[in-house]
């Protein structure tokens, strides 16, 4: 059962990345491992940041057409 569940998790993560939904859990694990003690964005902040970076809408971002 655990192999099936892990396969499902990998498939779901791959599908999310294919449609542009970033991996918050991966971000949190990265911050904990490589930047301990530094602040971690909330889930809402993380998604807002990813959208701004993807579409160039945040402050200081270069506007993008696509």
C-alpha cells in the first residue's frame, strides 16, 4: 500500500508542476535544510510570490507578456 501511495504522491507532484503549481512542502524543506533560522513564507505568501515571479507582476519585476 505504501508504494502505491508514494507513486500517487509523485504523480500528483509531477502533474502540479506541469500546470505551474509550485511545491510548498519542497520549499519548506529546502529552507529548513539550507537556510535554518531564516523566515519561511506562509503558504499564501509562497503562492503569491510564485505567481508574481511567473508573470512578472511583483514590485521590481520585469513585465512579461506571457
